[in-house]
């Protein structure tokens, strides 16, 4: 089982892709990723104030698209800056 909690935001998109694909490969379907995200403009602004070290931050729809595009099939959730 692979668990990633609020860490993937530190990776640039090309490394993020590799990391997510590696999580999928080694977990054999038993994985959980939690990332920071936003659902609206207010949450995005709050996240931008926080994200001093973020190399990757996306809306929930964008994260879900990336997971699908890169073949991630595990569980995931989001935290928000309300």
C-alpha cells in the first residue's frame, strides 16, 4: 500500500507525472493520495497565499483529469483552504 499525504504539490508537473505513475505501479491498486486543491475562486486565492513552496496546484477537476490521463486508479481526496 502507498499513502501520500500533502506532499505531491512539491513536484513540478514532469516529476509529478512520474511520481503518480510510480505510486500506481508499486501499489498494485492499494493507494491513497491526498493533495491540496480548490473548488472555487475564493479557495484558489487562499491557496495561492499558502502555496509558497507549491510547484503543482490544481483544481479538483484538473487533478482528476491528471489522475485519469496518467493511469492512476487508486483512492484520493482533497483538502481545501476555505
